[in-house]
């Protein structure tokens, strides 16, 4: 939202409420109408009443118009997800989500839908396309639903322009309708589909032409500089317009206030009802939704305790039960009730005589066309008109199987096969009837999409047809005569073992993904990563490496366990009677504890320790890698083995540690004369990078770690190279060395 700290020097007195009455709730109450006890929903980007400890709580909550200081949490969000904007239709709350990033701006997420009755959430689809940069800077600020043209509208701000959008509630796709002539912060549609908005600079209320973006001034509030995303919504019951206002012109933008407009012709009166949330705390409210009854406050309130009970044998029928309302929508005692109407998926299917006020009723729907999830709307009618709607949804009919759970994929037989197991499915995906004996499973392997097993009843299978070393995962489909669901396994690296010598420089990301196994044994969802770029900030270069990084500004705050992280090689072929060594280069800023292990498979449980080592912190005045060598056990027969690096360093009290491992080599023990022959040196002379010694090839990298080329020549001209530090990686028969060169 564009924010201005300017104030207009004069006010156009389109408002009939005097300036002296503004923000004087007691005086407004004397002059205006009584504020109804109307429920208002919205998204809270923090509310001190919802907090437990110091953690900020985001989520959908509610309050009443006449009691804005009392709030209730309805649906909490995770601590890294929130909504830019939200609005509701028939009890379903829609929102444009975003994910908070540790570094950089928030990332746009999906248009989501949350059933305020069942609390079930659906992720519909991306509300903005960032794949090619389109709308990449778009920030939605408010949403509103127009019942007149059945369209969800949103106002967004992008690259200095405020625009009106429509949102497809089936796909999440956002389409620009028009650019707006002023910067608008919040919008609301009345029941006739007319859109109103408040501009972000001066707090003026406008009527907006949704085809052209032109605006007609209704009144000025004096509440300019909208500080944060907020909300505007009509109460269609009486035509009032409510604003959760957060303005720099009102206490510097510290708090949110509930303001009500009364519109008549092209003018409006307005009054401040009160501060939103605890008077001693802060509650940030946006994305308003107000349930309504067009017939007015004397129409019936909604039926209570609505339940839908499907046929227990999966037949296409269901019994609806409810309690008739005992109050009017306005909260008075209900004097009469005539009928109850039942709507299924927007089609009226029954209008039945109401038995009595505040008494239970039920009705059986015996004409359901096919298995599926159905939404029912139930409302009572009296002499005044149709009452408040109650919503309920339920899957009815024979169910599809629930998704497979408990999937485990593990390597077997020297990592050449993968064994899969899963739990037997015994329930329906929607909790409805399913016959467990009728469920069959199909297993598909990715990335090559090979069918491993089809229509089996067993809950295990072994993939014995793996031709190449790669990372594989599996799709398991559970199906019956009604339909199917899909679930996916963990990824496992399997395939033929690699021959010696084995060298890993971590420069090829595809090779890493198809060779190396990482396991997070302390289960804190934080483990080894590869070539993150953190080396640039810590050591001044970006040499590719396997890394484990703890830093207060990089590492999530919930990460505080001692390390127990595994880095495991691909399967390697060892020959009987030969001696092998493991060598690697490392650098770290604190001492790190590692156990070197060997195992028959590439998972942690198969590994056995062979040597405990402490890698010492480097002198920070130098960024050079140090080398380490480990003698491996001699094999009495030809075997396939893997080698593990098990990091076990206690969590640092300083929240600072960083280890890099690279140039990993597993090879037959070399003789001194061979090692001497493999020595190389890199220097700069006569405008050329000179490589001395025997080598296979050399790779040239920028200081940021981007590879610029590969060569087998011993002289590399620097004429076309930018000035600065470059990295030269030289690969010999059994080793890879990295050198820094300053091109001047």
C-alpha cells in the first residue's frame, strides 16, 4: 500500500456528521443509531489477545460490531504464512496468502478457502503468476464479493499503480479489471454490486466505477495515511458500511479502530465505534466479512446444530438434522416461524413446514445424484421473510479410499533394489463408507514413470529393476470402484555401485541429487545443504561444498538441537585385498565433531563408526581449506560399501557455526611418488593463468561460485576476464584442488 503522511489543507464537507463529533463515541451514540450486535469476521495479522508468550499469532477471528474490543480466534495460521486480503461468500472465507521469507520480500502463495463452519481448508491455486515476472510486485490490499454479478473483486497495488482485479474462485487466477484514478486501500461492494473504496493517502470514501476506474467522492474522513492492510465491508442487512481503520492521522497508526458509515444518496455519516481488540494490546484486522439477512433483523436467526448423516452402507441418501431458531437475526425472541428451506449445491430441493420454534427437526435427502461432497444451506422463514442461512457440507455415497499413509522406501541388496511398505487403507478419504477388501494399489516409479506393480492387494513391493544410479520416489495409488487417491514416498538413491577412485567436488548439482543421501537424524528439519552461497559472506568466496550452517539471521529460531546430521556417499565398489583411504578438504569457524562411518546401504541405520574426528576451526585471517585423511578397513572380499559423515556437534551457545566439506576422494592408497606427481600449482604471469603439473582438466569460477568454463590447457588468457578474484579448480587423477587468483 502506498502511504502518504500529507494531510489535505481543507475538507469537502460531503459528510453530514460534524468534525467535532468525529471520534467521540458517546456523542455519536446519542446522535446516531444504536450499533447492532452484528458478528464481523476478519483476518488478524497479530492480536495480543491470541498470543501465547511472545509469539505473534495470525489467523481468522471474529468480534461483534457493538463490542469491537472482544475478539475470538477462529482459525490460526502457521507463523510464516499470512493473508494480504480476504473476503467471504456463503460462509467460505477466501484469502490471498503469502509466505514470510527469512531473507527478501514475502512470496505470494495460493488463493485459499476456509469453511468457517468445518474449519476445512482448500488451497485453490496461485493468485498471481510469478513464473515470468508477471504481477511479481503485486500486493493485494483488500477483497470484496459482489452478489449482484457473483464476482470476487480485489484491489491491489503494483509499481505505483492501484488497480481493481477479479479473482476466479475455482482456479485462483487474478485478472485486472481496470486501473484506478486514485490509490485505494480498501474496497467493499454493496448488494447491488456497486463498489466503494477508501483512498490510502487521505482516507476519503469514494464510489468506484468498476469498468473504468473513475471515482465519485462521497465524503472525507480526515483519516489519511493508511498504515497497514485493513478492511471495508457492507452489512447487507441494514446497508451500513464498516471499516477497520488504521491511519497515521489517528494516534500515529498504532491501533485499529472500527468505524461505521451510514450511506444515503451521495453522502455519508460516520462514527467511531471503538478500538479493535484489548485496549491495552494491539489487534490488526483486515479482510472483513459480515453475515447478513436481507429481510432484516426481525427475520429468523439461523438454524442451529446442523448435522448431515450419510447412509452407513454408502447408499445415495443422507439425513439432515437441525434445531429451528428461537431468536430473530437481531437477537429478539422469535414470534413465529412458517417454513424451512433446504438448498443442495445452490439448488432448492425442499421447503417443508416448520414444526415449532426452537425445536429439533430432520429431513432425509433421497435423491442424491452421485457420490460426492455436497453443500447444504438451511434457513427458516417467518412472516417478515427469509432468515439467516446455516451451512453444512458432507461427502455422501460410497467413498474413495483414503490416501495411503506410512510409506517407507529403503534400499536393499547393496543399494541395487528399493523396498516399499505402507499401511493398509481401511477408511474413506471423506470418512464415508468404503469396503477395505475392495481396495487395490498401483505403484509408479519416478522420474521415469515406470509401473512397478498394478492392482495389488498387498501393502509392500520391491523394485528390482533399477538400471542406473539415481534418486527415485514412488506414487502409490489406492483405488476402488468409486475412485482413487494418490500418495508419495520419500526419495531414495539406488542403482549400481560406482568404481574407484571416487571424487566429489559438489560442483554438479544434478550429480549431488542422484548420488548423495542426507538424513536429519535429530528431526529438526534442518541438516546438510549444498553450496548455499554462505561461503561468500563467511570466507569471501563461493567454492562448492557440502555445508552445515548456524547463524542468527539465517537459521530459524526454532532450530536449537545438537546436530545429528548424516551425509552419505553413493554405493562404492571395493576390491578384496586392497587398501583405501578417504580424503577430504574442510574449513569451519568452530570445532566440529564428526564420526566417519561405513555401511552396506546408504542410510544411517546401516552405518558403523570407524573413526571419530574433531575438525578444528580455521584462523579467520585465512580462508584456506585444510585436508584430512582416514584409512578405511581392508576388505577380505569384493564388497559394495557406503561412507558416512555423521556430524554430532553440540548446538553453539553463540548461534554461530559453519562447516564446509569438499573435494571428497575415496581411492586406493597411493605411493609417495604418485602423490608427488599429482601436485599442481597455479599462478598468474604475462596476462595468463598458468597451471603447472599434470592434471586432467581445470574449471574456472567467479568469486560467487558460477562456473565460467572448463579447459585442459595449462594457460588461460585473462584478456576477457573481469578484474577481481577468480577461483581455479584443478582436477588431477585422484584429487581436486582450488586456487584463488587475482586478475588485475
